[in-house]
C-alpha cells in the first residue's frame, strides 16, 4: 500500500501528457514542437508500462524460469555458449514473445504494422 | 557586450579559412552542427559557398584518410562534393584535422525526400542512382586510399555489446545465425559504411552527392547494399531499398553499372547484420544521455527503440534459422 494521495503516478503522467498535447503542441513550431511530440510519446509509453508492467514482469519471469535462467544476462550467455541449441525453437519463441511485450509498451503501432 | 562564443569563433575562423582556400574574402561563416566528434560550418569564399568539416581537437581519427577516399570517389565519377582543401593533425592551419568541400544544394532529410511532391520524380530515379553510385565506389582499387582498415563487423559489435553490459538474448541469437551463415567472400572493396537516406543530398533531379564518409573502411562490398535496405532507413515506407525501391531494382542497377553479381542471400545477410548494428547503436545513443554526455529525452527515448530492431530480426530470420 502506498501512502500517497490522489492522483496516482499514472494519472499525474497522463495530466502532463494532455497539457503537452493541448497547449504545447499547438503553440509551438519546428524543433520545439518536434521535441514536444517526442515528450508526448515518452509519457504515453510510461502510461502503458504502468498499465502492463506487473503482468509483463510476471510473464517474462515465467519464460526465464521455463528456460532455467535467472535473468536476461544468463539467458544471453547460454545462447552464446550454444548450451540452449537443442531447445532453439523454444528459446526463440519465448524471446520473441518478450520482445513483443516490450514493443507493445514502446511502440504498439510498430507491432501492428509488421 | 561581449560577442557570443560561436560568433567569436566564426570571426577567427573566417581569417584562417581565407588562407586555407586562398580567398580574398571569407564571409557568412555559420555553424551548421556541432557533433560529438566534429563540427560542420558553411561559409562563402569570394562568392562561392563552401563547407568546412573540422575534427574536435585531440580526436584521434585521421580525417586525411576520409579526404583521400572522397577525392578517389569523385575521380571515379561518383556524385560527391569536391574536396577543396584538407589538413590533418592539431598543428594544421585550423588547429585540428579538417576538410573544405564544395556546398551541394539539396535536401538531406529522409522524410521530406520520401514524402514531398517536389521529390516525386527523384524517388523513381533513386534506386538506380544509388545502385550505380555504389558500383562506382566499389570499383575503386583498394590501395587508392592508404590508411583504410578492414574490420570484422561481428567481432567489433560483439565487443561493443559486452562493453555496454546490457545483454540482449535476441542479439545473441542473431550473432549466432550470422556466424553460422557468414558469406565466404574473397571480394574486398572500399565500403562507405553508412550509405543511406540522411547521408545523401537529393534534388528534384535525384541523387546529387554522397556525404558522411567517416565510417569508410575496407570490406565486402555487399555491406553497403545490405545497410541501404535496413528497415530503419525506410523511414516508414514499405519499399525495402532506402524506402524508394525494390531489391531487384537496386541489384540490377548495381550490376549494370559494373558492380559484381549480387547474391540476394548475401545481401540479406548484410541486411540482418545491419539491423543488429542499428539495434546496438540505439543502445549507444541512449547511453549518451544516461552517461550525462548529452542529456536529452530524445536520446533517452531511442533506448526504447531497441526492441523494434529485435522484432525486425525475428521477422527477417523467420524461416531462415
């Protein structure tokens, strides 16, 4: 349980993003407007991560467990050493699933377009 | 009131540049960009617009090699800016390695080249022009520009990844595929190293000049063709070659202009390596922010683009593992 009052951190981020969209984007041009757009994208990404974060963390950990790896570093090292070659299809399927999870937060349009 | 530092620098530079290019007057000295390793200035010498690129003082890289590659490319008929003067070392007339080139007018921003009506005709010509330019580059004898080195790209980027300390399982899968499918190629050529939209000047009439030669090296010429097809360099366009053409258009133009016969599988191998490289470069760009070298939310956000490249690697390798 957190001790903070409303709004939640997600709602705070959302409020700043809405202000950027409503006032800053329309009141700027050129480079400043481009950087405002980048900021909007960054905040929207944070909102998606706050929404999906806990579920994605659990799913990712379950995938690592299935391969008997404590973390990404161990998985990367065991792929490099060839230790997991016999389970190559399974490894690729699980790693790709986590990549899709990352994209669904970072850039869902990219995922939809490919 | 004291002048801002850039103005003072410009004033000082004008005097030095007049000597370097042998001009009676140098005016309109403007800094276009100041990157991490070099700065670019535009100026007018006796009415002629020129570009200066100057290495940061103390930067080890030798711009003299780059100048000789650029001269050789021009001599081979490739569309490039003409080198007017160059110098190397911190004791050069400009206090650092430098090159002065002719200013070529036109557009470098990829999204404008790919979308603006002004470049509609250019887009139809670019696949063939880019292929022909690469064929011209790769026909230059490799000893024309002494000082160029061959670098094993897999070894180099593995070392970069290990130094970064952010292991990525997808990249390890890709490295293994690349090692197991490496083309056996005895071919060696001068490779541009960063040949794509963003690094070329385009006018309504098509390709005008190939820029940014600082990554030139010796290697398999297919590296340049593969890099040109990496998805990031399509800037959202569905067409695989620089966002303007199809593979066969590029390969046909390359071969017609005297380039070696292209094996599409070999070109694809280099495209996969290029996708991996751009993924690692995203981590590097994010690191420029994280390390405090250049604090920027834009650079920070690039760190979250790594997974786009991971996804592209899976798409490219599906059915090829």
